[in-house]
C-alpha cells in the first residue's frame, strides 16, 4: 500500500510540474521577433520586454524595433524635439488588462494602454504555443491591404 501511495504522490507531482510548465501564467521575457509580409520578411533579437500573466490579468511592456531608443540629455529637453520624442517613445508598447484562453488562442482586452484608441476599441488575439519555458505568440493582420504575420517568442523567467 505504501508503494501505491508513493507512486500516486510522485505521479501527482510530475503532472503538476507538467501542467505548470504548459501554463501561460508567469513572467516572460521578450526574446525574438519575426515579421512576415509580402514586402517585408525580417527576424531579429528583441530589445527589453516583459509579459506578466497572473489570474485573469496580463501586462505587456516592451520596446519594439531593432534600433535602441536614443537617450536624451538635460541639455536638449526631449519634449522640445518631436523627432527625438518619436524615436524614444514611439517604439515603446504597453498595455494591461484581462485575458482569456480559448483553445490555443490567447485573447486580451486592455484596461489601460499607451495608445488610447487601443483602450477604447482594442482587443488582441494571438495563436499561442507553449513548449516548456518557451512561449510563442502569433498574430496576423493587414497593413495597407498586405497580410502580415508577426511571431513573438518569449522565455519564462518565473
């Protein structure tokens, strides 16, 4: 009987570990970005970014694009230079809110977002693949009537 109980405990622990490894809940670091469209095929390592998922809530904060954002100095106040503001702040993406999972889809509904239009009418749908500590989120859309597919790869931190 003790052997059966030990087996059940070990099986439960193994199942719990497997299920937690396949859960989107946790803290993820942005690692890789791929863009695929008729006019642009690009792939690069990303700049800093975090995805935090807990309970029914999520929070995305990351820097998009290949180029590092320029630093500004006290000698040249950034708010006086619109081009510098765009380069510095335009690449920053941030939104947080609630999410749901439907099959292999990660669906987000922002409560707060850097871009106010996304808060008002926004939601996002990602095809989700989890493989241990690797999360892949794929979104598809259109840009000037061209179909575009964006694949973002994240690595679990916690």
